[in-house]
C-alpha cells in the first residue's frame, strides 16, 4: 500500500512557458505538502530532466512556443 508520505514525496515536474503559472502551481503543491517539485519554462528540457530524475508526475502545458505539449509527450514516449 502507498503511504501518504510516499505520495507527498513523489517527484513532480511542472512545465509551462508562463512563469506566473509555474509559480502558482508550485505554491499550491507545496501548500498541499508536496516536497519534491521541479519546474521549467523550457519544453525542450523536459526529456533531459526526466531522464535524470524519473518524475512520477509531469504537469504539462499544451500550448507553448517552440515545442507544444503534444510534441513533448511524443518525445517522452521514446524514453519510456
């Protein structure tokens, strides 16, 4: 069985090109007790970060410049 401590220690990555959205999500998650939160405003860095950290959850904006969320998901398929 998964404990609440395991859930709150899950590795989470926030990806959004708008810094205000990133800050809001970070604040909300930390307020809920999550402790392992990483974020980026650069979608091209997601695969590199995931290879290094193996996130349990990636919160991904779908509309971003350079690389949209759907393209990021396709790139993540190559890792998993």
